[in-house]
C-alpha cells in the first residue's frame, strides 16, 4: 500500500462522494421498499453529522450492529433472498454503511467502485435515454473524484477535473459502439429482472367491472406507438383490439376459456393496412392490433375471436409488424361462439326483459334491435361521466333505469347484456381507441388514457360487427370537469367521446411541441438502441457480407478482435513511453544542438554545469545567455518550485538563443 493511501480523506472529497452516492441511489427510491430507503438516508445523515461532530462516528461494535440491522431490514422486506430486488436493496444498504467507515484515501477507491455498480443497476428498472445520460454524468463525476484522490495535492479546480474525467470516458466511445453493434445479441435482454414489478403500468386487465377502465382515462403513460407504412386511418377508425370478454356473472366480465376454433375465413372489404407497433411492458400475453388482424408477429397467434395472444407475458418493450383490415365480413358463427355469446347471468330483472321486448316489437331484424338500443341511449337521459356513482350487485339494471351515468364500460357491458337478452350473440371488447399523432416522429402515440371498451354483435348479413354504444350519448349530456374537446360520430361504427384540450394558447402549443420532440427522441431511442435485436444484427451482418459470423463464431471473433486491440494499444503505449521526451528536456536538446553546429558538442558524460563551463571558456560572448538557459533548466528538472510560467520562459529563451 502506498503511503498516500493511508492519508486521511479530505473533507471536500468526502462531501463530493456523499452527494454523488446519494444521487446514484435516488432513482432506486421509487422501487425499493420504504424501510430500505430510510435506512440508507439515516446512514448518510449520520455520516454528514459526524463531519461536524467526529465523536458521532460509530465504532467497530456499533458498526457491526448496524450491519446486522441492515441485513435484518432487507430480509424482512424481501422474503425472496435470491432475487434482483433483494440484491439491489442489500447493495443500497451496504453503500450507506460503507460511508460510515470510510476514513482514508484508499477507502474512497472502494466506495467509488461500489458506486459504479449502484449506477449500473439502474438499467434493471429503466433503460430510457434520460437514464443513460444521468448515469454517464454521475459516472464521469465519480471518475473525477478518483482523479482528485490520486493526486498528491488537490487541483483546486473541480470543473476542470470533471471535464478531464468526461474526456476519459469519451475515449472509450469507439470501443463501446463496436461492442454494441457486433457483440452477439441475446434472445432476452441482459438488463432485466426475472419477475419485474409492473404494477401501475399494466393498463388493461383480463376482466372489467363498471369503473375499472375509467381509472385509466387520466393516465398519460404511453401504452404503445404506431408507425404506418402508408396512409393513417381516420381517428374514428382507430380501434386497437385487446382482450375479448365473453363470460359474466352480471357484474364482472372475464375472458373465460379461449375459443377452441381457429379464426374462420373472412371476406375483407377494404385494403390491408400495414404498420409497426412498439408495445410497452404490460406483464400480459395479449398483443394490440388494429381492428381485425390479417398478419401478426411470429411469436403470437390469432384466436377464434380475433384476439392476438403471445406465447409469453410481455415484461419488456417489444416491436412487431402487423397488418389489418378495417372493413370485413367474418361470415357464419360457430356453435361455441353462439353458446357463449348468448350466455346470461342469473340477475336479469323483469324491467330489463320488458325493455328488450319493446325494442323487438318494433324491429324487423337484429340490426333494427341494435339501432333501437342506440337510439335509447341517445334519446333517454343517459350521461357520460368520469365519476360514475357506485352501483349495487345488479349494476346493469341500476345503470339502465336509475343512475344512467357511466363511462365506456358501463355502456358497453350493459349494451352487450341487453343484446344477449334479445337473442343476438354479443361480446365485450377492450382495448384502445384513437391515439395522438406526433408530426416530429411521424408516429401515433396511444396512451393509457385512450383505453376503451365497446361491443361486438353477430349479424347474419355481416358476421361480427363492432358497435360502440358510448358514441350514442348526446353531446349535451357529457359531464366535464375541464375544458374538453368532444368528438361524436353517428352510426353503428361510431367513435367514442374523445377528450383533449382545445384552448392551448401560445405557451400550450410550445409545450405540446416540446412534448412531441421528447416523444420522437424516445421513440428513436427505443427503436434503434433498445430495439437492436438479434434479428436486426443478423440483417446488418448480411448487409456487410459477414453472414458466416453468427452465434458462437461472432462471439469468438469479438474476443479475438478485443485481444488484438488490447495488444496493439499496449504496444503503442509502451513504444510511446519508451521514446517519449518531456518538453523541457526537448528544449534543452535543441539548445545543445544549436551549440553543436558551432563546434561545441556536449559529451554523453557531461552534465549541464560542466557543459556550461566549457561553453563559457570557448565562447565568452554567449556566456550570459547560456548561463540563464542552464540555470533555468536545472531549476525545471530538479526543483519542485518551478511552474508552467518557467517552462514557457525556458522555451522562449531557447527559441531566441542565437550562438
């Protein structure tokens, strides 16, 4: 161990280290248990207090007890010991404890390297571009602390040290890019946890009750982004199909068992629309598609009700290509669909039956019954509201005849149940409707606030047809808490009520443009960096004519490339160090060279003072200049009091010297 490693740590370096470690741990506070965060902050607070009052610094026994307490704290809050979350909780706790025992400059090296690991674990939870920038800035700052700690004397200029550490990181950028592009991609991401906690961002569930979807309507979280290969469909046609709900007990609607039949052959009545979707993690298996899917991703399949299901739950952001039809005829109905589409719960009331009988008495066919129901929603006092009243154990009856206030799931589930009561096969479809177009990124952003529910009924002439009863509500009966824009379309395939700010103003428009810009950058980051998959790497290798480098061969090639690169860099550094001459010695050699051309050659065994004596004997006329140069050279070479000003003066004197 070097002597300087045993020196006490300066207060300025310790303060900088504490600030940087707290900044490195802050993003973890949002997913760590509260008691882990409090333990870490308490350790930091104790260390800060000990800087003012050193007697507060715990001794070995107390430090041991604190370590045991930290371990117990982790064990109690994370029963599963062998998991990623437990490891991060333990690391965060230990970082706080390590700050309590750091005293020497050697200790700082250890804590900084632990800080590097703490920063790296941020990518287990967040891989967005802002997090990458945050980690790079803190890594450069921690490296700057290392540079300051390695100096014999503090530089006194932390900004300059920080820029120097950032320059060191930038030198590794070419190697990083080569490794990113050519290092073999794995089928699953490295930076992920086995069982991620995705609560709060999952969006749609596999069941709904009245009021479940309205909880998402004010959430700005992105559900997915869409890039169309051709013209974009109009907003009223943007229905993104998700889970299909068949079974109900009169209050809750669930998916039930998947249909056993494959999708029947259908007759499309519109051109195919091709698009790419970047889907955010949901922890669910379903994949969002536009209306009725024609082609779906490889790892997904289309069920008999046109719901698209993936083989595994989606715990990471995925990107896939799909194609759909907007207009179609699904043809005949299967016996299984007929049975499940007419299933009724046991809480059907007499007034529900009377209402349906009234519709059927004036209707010539099933389509007329559907239109009668839509006219009922429009003409009667039904209200669309984000704050519907609580309903009892028979929500459909209470909604239709008493409260008449609800959100999209109120209208969709009630309409579906009434259609079944009329003998028309029907089902509830949940998903998303609409989406906001980002002109800067040329893509559609669909948020959790676009979550929606509608109904599908089977008609003999057209097969399964989408019906959105929410669109039947009269615009004047829409309860709004803010200034919203409403869009209402007539007809069987109407669009739901859409909420959006109308009067943005200049500041609002600027903020909207800024939001679009940030979203476009994030979309590009997700597509080209996080979306750089094994398939994309294979395509790149094909374009470069390196198809033979796949899998293990590519990994072996990268190892050989890295070994050769390290060897060449080592040789270059050794050669440069072997032949390197410092600036002061180079100027002195230039001084000797000028005298050599005048017949005064310095011998190999002759020191600066002996050489000066001989110069003065042979050339008394240049004695003054040669003496000044030699004395300043000796000062620069053998004295610690010289500085950069002396180096510049020496260089200027040698340059002006004319023997």
